[in-house]
């Protein structure tokens, strides 16, 4: 009896955790790129989009290339460094549209 109820609690906990992660994942993607004048704040992971730590700041004119892969958008700087933004596949197009607005001089490559 105790073991059965423990299994039920574990299953419920996994369902709740999955639901929260899924909703946060979808709802926080709009925070991947945040315009701040001539700079853009880049939140590369779900943790940085939700909690605001480990964000990176780039100057719009420094981004020369934007590479679009399956669930990753990479921003390449003039010095050759890359910043990878990991997103759910269903939200990549929205972030690519933002990147096109923010980084007008960059070339866009789909891999």
C-alpha cells in the first residue's frame, strides 16, 4: 500500500516537472534576443532566459553571420567567435526573424 502510493506520487511529480519545463521552454524563447539600443542581450540557454544569468551582450554591427541549424542559432562575430542559442524547434523561426531585424548586415545561412 505504501509503495503503491509512493509510485503514484513519483509519477505525478514527473508529470508536473515535465509540464513546467515544457511551458517554460515555450514561453521563454522570446527572451533569447533582447534589443538594447545598439546592443543585443543574448540568452543562450533556457536557464539564462528564465533566470537571467549567464547572458551575453553583443554589439549589433559585430555580428557578421547567423547560422540556422535544427534547434540552434549561431551568431558569429567579426573576430570569428560563435554564440550558440539553443531553442525548441517550433520557436526558431521567430528568433531568426528577430535576428534579421537586429543584425541587418549579417549573412544568414541555413545548415
